[in-house]
């Protein structure tokens, strides 16, 4: 998701997306540990999304 799209969302929507992204990252870590995840690169994109959301939340405060 691009930063422009994230800027248009409300603070509550960003909080919800942050929670979902962190849960997705947690699931990816378990899948990596059990050798079930084939696309390890997805972890990187989820981490970047979390960083973008946290940045926007800090700017809005």
C-alpha cells in the first residue's frame, strides 16, 4: 500500500491496519519457523507497511 493511500485513512483505520499487519507478521514468523512459508520476502513488505503506518500515526499526533 502506498503512503498516499495511507494518508487518506483515519487514525482508527490506521490502528486497525496496524493490528492486522502485526498479526500477519506473527503468522509469517511461525510459518518460517515450521518451514511452511515459501515467499520469505512477504515478511519484508509487511514490516515496511508497519513502519509506514507507525510513521503516519506519529505525524498525526
